[in-house]
């Protein structure tokens, strides 16, 4: 197994130490383990590394994807792994730009072994070919549906969502019905569909802060 130099960017101390340990087990030299985009940029100016493993949500300021673009400007061939609890980056921020070309989107709950994490690093750096037809980081919803789902989970009424989206409450109601179908959620008479959608949203973000 080829040894790789990795920068780790994760704002949660426990998660950062856990991921760093997992990377070391898998023959990765963690040349920097930092908690913010600013620290990462400063470290990148002084260090050489093959891959950056970056949390999507880094608190206030730039997101992990924003940081990835910044690091790519320094090194266009840098491997990028976005490691996050969000099943889809749009659940974090509806205006979030797409992943940099070739970047890997890995959901933390799917990384059940240290080897699984190393596989993502190998794909990001081109050591292992990307599986044909693989799609990672997206739930089966349109951008509009993701945004409506986020607003429902925030507790907004149809009227409030309609005002924010400059549309009608009836249109919002129709979109919510489509989201329920896309997510295979079938409310029963004693189940509030908005509660079910909110539960689905929190499951998708894995406890992440929207």
C-alpha cells in the first residue's frame, strides 16, 4: 500500500482525532490536522501533501467545499475527500457550489472501517479508479425540493415558505407531496407528513447543523 501525505480539516476535536488515527492505520502520514479553513490555507502554504480530507461544515466562514477550491488553486492535482454527516451537500446549503472536479464525497456513517476511508482517499488521488456509474453525495430530489425540505425542517409553514420562495402556498403543498413520494414516505392518518419530513431531513444530515 502506497504511503500518502494527507491534510485533515475537521472542526470537531473528537472526530478529528478519530479520523486522523484511522488514516494513520491505513498508511497515511497526516502532515496537518487542523480545525478551520484559515489554518488549512496557512498550512498548505508550507506543506506538500497528496490529499485533503475535509469536513463539509467548518462552522462560520468558508465551507469545506469552498476550502477545497482554494486548495486546488494551489495544487490542481490535489486529491479532495469531503467527509461529512450530510448525505447531500445541498442539505447543508442550498447555494453550495458543486464539488471540485474529481473530488470524492464521503458520508461519515458509511465509513464503517478504516479501509473504507482509505478507499475514498485512493479514489480521490487516482490510485484506485472511480467505480463506473457510482454517484455519491446526492439524495433523489431536485434542488427546489431539497430547499423546500430544508425549510420544512426549520419549521416554516407553507405560507412562510411560499413568501420566501415568491410562489403560492398551493405550489409549496404540491412540492411537498412530490418530496414525500420521492422519499417513499407514506403518512398515515395519525402521522403528520411535516413531522415525517423533518425526521427524514435530520436522518439525512446525520446530526449536522444546517
